[in-house]
C-alpha cells in the first residue's frame, strides 16, 4: 500500500541545494532587501546566468535586454526570481552523467520551454509565464530522485517505458508500488515549497484530481499539455511517443487553444528548444 513511509524507505530524498535553500529563506523573510537576495544568487554564477537567460527569453516579451541580476529582480520581482532560483538549482538532483539522467534533464528543459509558450497563449487561466516555466522544469523531479536513489531498478522502469510504450507512472508503479508524482510531492513538502507547486507535481498526470480551481489547476493543465507536446516530438525520449498522450485534444480544449495556436506553439518550441537548451544545460 502506498504511503509516505514506503516512499522514504525506497527513495532517499535529497536536501534542497544550499543556495536555493538560502534564497527561499531570504525571500520568505519580510525584512529581506533585494541586495540580500542578489548576493545569495551571486554566490552561484551558473544560477545567475540561467536566471538571466530565462528573464531574457521571449516568454516575458520585454522591450529591452536584461543584462544584470538587479535588472531581473526589478523587472520580474522577488517572488518570480525566487521560484526561478529554486527551479534551476534543482539541476544538481539530476546529476547529469549517464544517458538516463541526460534524457530526464532534456525532458525537464523541454517541458519548461513548452510550458512558457503554452502559458502565454492559453486563454482559460490567469497564470504568470514564469510560474509555468518553473512548473515545467520541476514537474518530473520525482523521476530524478527515484533514479538517483535506485538507479538499477529505475533503469528497468525506463526499459519498460520503451519496450511496452507505457507511461512512466505506470512502469514506476509496477516496479516500485508508487510513482514519481508522489515522490516529487513529498520532496516539495519537505522543502517547504508553495502548495500550488506541490499539487502540480502530485497531479500533473491526473489534473482532474485537483479539487479546487486556482493556480495549481492552471499550472497542472499547462504543464500536462506541454508534456504532451514533448512526447509527440520525442524530447527527452529515444524518439516520438505520441501514444502516451491519447487525450491531447481534451487538454487543448481545456486551455482554450485553437488548432492554429497549437501549430504556432509547436513551431516556436522547435526553434526555442534548440536555441535555449544549451543555456539550460550549462
């Protein structure tokens, strides 16, 4: 029977990366000044460069280039920069050394980029672009935790996904008795992340399970559609896996997207993914 205790027994949950933990603590303190947050982010040059890259992406539609971290903080605000910092800092958990880790990270990047595009085009919800970007990058964090904790067992999950053309959550449940969604939600609870991110990561494969409408539902549906886009294109997989997303049309309709919107998003994504993947991978 699935339980938090079982998940903890099977998977060692990592601590939040040091810099991200400090940023979260500062951002949640009403007495924190922008200078304090900026100094904490500057401690990680790679984190700083990725925040600037995302701030300069077309998702925000800014009229001028963001050259400095202080500009990013001023334009995007402390909350947005906090979330971006936490998201990009989680790359440490992916520990990108082998092919499985690389594919998991590429899929996270792809869904993040796609979610930014979908979030900006959809008409059903009011949700900030940076929230969609962050949610996309974090949605499958449970896969990375399971792979890091039980690499040999998780390699069998990956093979099952490809051999049987089955979703990750189904293969995980067969092998572990729980899925990356539960692991991700438990991790985010331990880290003290916002409730909407916890609900998104827990339900992104079953958005209908979110009870109340709000930001969690919006993020879940945006990420779910972005995930489908990446499955159709094979981003983070050995090749296209469209059969893993049979309800694509229902997801499109739930977001108020037209066929023309989907075509535009898809074409923009193909270009954006090639352009921005290297920045994320740095």
